[in-house]
């Protein structure tokens, strides 16, 4: 199964598995078990963050799997309070993960009211030069934030990880990212349990057609839309099920049908407090 998973090439030349495991809200113990199960299943991409308080658990799960480091793609994130000392924050994350480097380090939120995100981005570029992070990117950045990074540093993030699911498709931001060679990665890709998604007639019909679960249909929609996707689960059966999505593809007309589910429905906070509709 591992050999079938699609790989995305980032604009810095590094390669990233398109499907990964998210561990938001997992305890250290849950994260250890989930990561070990995911790596056993064939996942090679794990997404955590300092603020999840489970980097130690993720590190133990990685250690238990005993896979070659170069086969893994590990992401963690710089928390808002640490934007002025990214080096120290990453070194602490690496210590908890028991790793020498991460494959991707992301600024977790722009928090524009703090005014530090451009400086934080410059620090991340330095961490990449030092080899502590192979690639660097951002989460939850709006077009104005991304444009400022480009204007002031000339270097675009490889990734912008944003809330994205059938009810919040963020097509304008996704298109802007693509124009600037920034890959869009989806967090809360299943709309946090699929309320209003898994029971939607369009998704139910596709699940019946392809003999897949609604979650598998939604994950396939992300993949077929060119998005990197990190469904979170600590349930072994779900972890396996979420990875069993490489034996079918949705048709163009079906993707068009799913586009109609977009309701602009945010589950998380708006990244720019002053720009909320």
C-alpha cells in the first residue's frame, strides 16, 4: 500500500507524501499508538505541533516503528508565543520528537495583531539553511499575509496549511497558493467528524458507488483536488481505512458535484480577526 501513495513535489525540490496522519487533540499515549499503527499501515507522513503537547508521543511512535529516517516526513509547527525565538522553539520540538531535523516546519498562525510573522518567517528560512528543517511553510495565512512574506523576503512558503473540507473549500486562497507555487494542505479535512458532510446525499451516493466509507470519499476528494490531506484518528480501524483510498479516483463530474457543498462554513477561528465577514 505504501508504494501506491501519491507524492507531491514542493517548490524547493523536496518530496512530500500527499496523505498523512494528523494527531491534533491526541494525548501523548494516543499519539504513540496512532503513529506506530499508521507507520505499520504504510503512512510515511505525520503532522504534529508544539501546541498539541504530544510531540513526545509522536517521537515514541516513530522510534517504535524503527523505519529509516529518510523514509519519513515529519511536520511540526511554531506556536504563536514563540514567533520571536523560532530556533529555540524548534530545538525544543526536535528534542521532544527525538529527531535531528523535521521535514517541514510551519508557522502555526499569522497572528497579525502581534506583528511578528514576517520576522518569524525569516527565522524559519535560517532554520532551513541550517538543516534543522528540510522545508518551511505556514498555516492559516491569508493572501495579504502571504503577499507580505513575498514582498519582504522574496521567498514563498512551500505549504499553506488551512482549514479545508467540503463545507469550506477556500477556492480563492487555494488558487492564489497554486499561482505562487504554494501547495495547499487541508486541516480538519473531514470537517471534524463529518457533521453535515458524511450524511450528505452526494457523498452517501458516491460511497455506495465506490463501496467506500463517506470518510474515504472525502479523503479522495482532497487527493483528486491536488491537496495534501492529514485526517486525524487514534482509532486503529479508522487509521487503516483512511489510508485505503488509492484504488479509485473520483470523476470530474463528481468533483463538480462536491464543489456544490461549499458553504463557507468555518469550524475553527478566522486567521485574521479584523477580516471576519
